[in-house]
């Protein structure tokens, strides 16, 4: 498992990062992701003003070993919390790729971790994929256990789209907004629902995960901005005279 740690260093004429939280980037998993069916070949993260662009080459976020590019807050969270964020774009190549991106809550930063994942899925054109694409919650309650849809899916997708995930006790509820977070609506539709239950042992990790799943591997790119945790801006970037970002690679 490869880790990329973000280090902020003083340099000339760049941008100033006024971050409410420290963030880490993790290339989670390897060629054994999803039992070897969807190998993860790494990814990249580019920090933008008030957000970041995430890339993932292959991988899968489901059962067995995870394979994804993960950006998470270093600080762990306990108790109730609310995450809000806006996905401005989500694309993938080749076109048959089924990519997933969204808020990711994990017990540990390992490929086997229990997790809750609010996935916005880009699907292939087969019947099952078309019917399943959209926004839904995926949950894996046990270490290296079987993942299942923890909620139904809201369709169709469009960008930009603002998402909100609320944790109240063991219940996680997702909603979305098409007006930048001014008003939210449930992702529940018909017999599909908008929440799942998972009893994590506090504290937990909070972040965002992306995979580029495809029949022969795929590359996905997603951009997220305006990230708030409990109403607090989680990553704000503003112009300044000095400061840029330096990257150090740590392998584990």
C-alpha cells in the first residue's frame, strides 16, 4: 500500500493553503484489488482552490480488497457529524468503465476495512449498470466482509451536484442538492431508501474515495470542491505571496 503525505512548504509566488484540517492521500490497494478482478494501478491528487481533483487507474470499491485513490482528513472523528461537498465533474476512460466516487467513512485505512461509502457511479451500458448508476450508499460492516448496497440509488446524475452525509449514532443518511446546497432532497426514490446502519468503533476516518473499475481496467477523474465538515470549511485555498505544495512519497 502506497502512501502520499501532503507537506506544505514556503516557496515563492504560489498559493496559500488555509486548511481547516490536515489531509493525506493514500493509494489504497494494489493488483489484488477485488480478488484480482479489478487491479488498482495507482492514482494522483491535484489540490485546487477549495478542493481537489482525484485520479484512479483501475481498482474497485466493493467486497474483498479495496483498490482506490483515497484522500482523507488525518484527524479522526467521533460521534455525530455532517459532511457536505460538491462534485463538479466525474469522467472515465474507456467509456465502459464503472467508476465510483464520493464520501468514504472507514474504520481503518486498509483494503479490508469496514466502511460506509456514498458512491456517485458512472456506469457501463449493460442493463444492470444503467439501472444501478446514480447516488447510493454502499456499506461493508465487517473486516474483509461482503459489501452490499446500504441504500437505493438516485438517478440521473448531473454535475455539479452537492451531497450531504449525516451520521447520527449508527445511522448514516445521504441527501443531495442541485442548487449548491441551498436545498436538499433525499436520495430515496420509490422503494429505494436513503440511509444505512453501521456500528463503527469510534474514532473513524473521513475522506473521499475514487476507483476506475472497468472490464480491462479504466482511468477515472473526479473533482470535488466546497467541502465542509460540521459546517466548517475543510480545505480553503486563497491567493498569497508565498507557499505551494510539496509531496513526499512513503511506501508501506
